[in-house]
C-alpha cells in the first residue's frame, strides 16, 4: 500500500501582499497597532480561502474591518 504524499502549494505573493496592505490600511484607519490588526486579517484570510482569488483581497479587508469595529462584549 503506497504512503500518502503531502503536496504543498506555494503561497500566492499577490495575496500575501494584499494581506500586508490590508493590515497597513486598517491599522491606520482604525488607529490601531499593526500587531493587533494582523492576526484578525490573517484569520479572515484563512476563513475565506475558498473565495475566488480575484475577490479575496477585498473580501478579507471588509471582513477584517467589520470584526475590528465590532464592540467587544
């Protein structure tokens, strides 16, 4: 019985760059430190990984903005 082979996909530099840009824009817009914004943006990116690549940067930024603006209970 053959062993399973793990294939990895090279990261898309355009998407990685869009995450960096979203972190910068949201930190500036919301007056927060990039270190506080980055984990939220990265989690949004992971959760939206099935979205079309062309729409991903905008969707990630919108979702992250929504979450960062939401009141903390």
